[in-house]
C-alpha cells in the first residue's frame, strides 16, 4: 500500500516536471516573438501617424482647457515620452540590454512555478500522512 502511494507520488512529480518543461518552452518561444511584434507595431509608419494625431489632440485639449502654452507643450512632450519610453523598455527586454532581461524573467517564472509545485507536493504529503 505504501509502495503504491510512493509510486503514484513519483509519477505525479514526473508529470509536473514535464508539464513545467512544456510551459517554459512555450513561454521562452512565444513571449519574445510577441514583444517583437508589439515593438514592430509601435514603430510602424501607421503607429507614428497615430501617435502624432494623439499628441496633437492631447495638446489641443490642453489649450482649449486654458492651459498656458509652455505647460501644454511640456505636458505633450511628456505624453509622447511615455510611449517612446515604453518602446525603449521593450527593445531592451528583447535584446537583453540594461533593464529587464528575458532570461531573468524566465528564471523568475521557473523559480515561482517550482515553488508552487513544492508547496502543492507538501500539502499532498500532509494529506497522505493524515489518511
């Protein structure tokens, strides 16, 4: 009886490890491709036109609300900077430069998944001991 429980436990562990490998494999392939696609769409000609229109509308609204010229220009510059900063962060993420690194993200995901699996395994062991 005990041998059977141990065997089932080992089978679950092997299944969990295989599942983790599959998940990490998909994450490591799909996430960088997704980020590259997003970056491509952010810096396309169409995205540039859209950003220009959005910045102009933002500026216009500020002026119509009575904002002084200097303040409206500064706020519009900051508005545009948010988008370009986001693009820079994403580029660094994909290329592994300063900032977020894809490998570090993958390692952190892997660490957290392993941690959760260990917690689950401990709960199952506690449940088995109570039976």
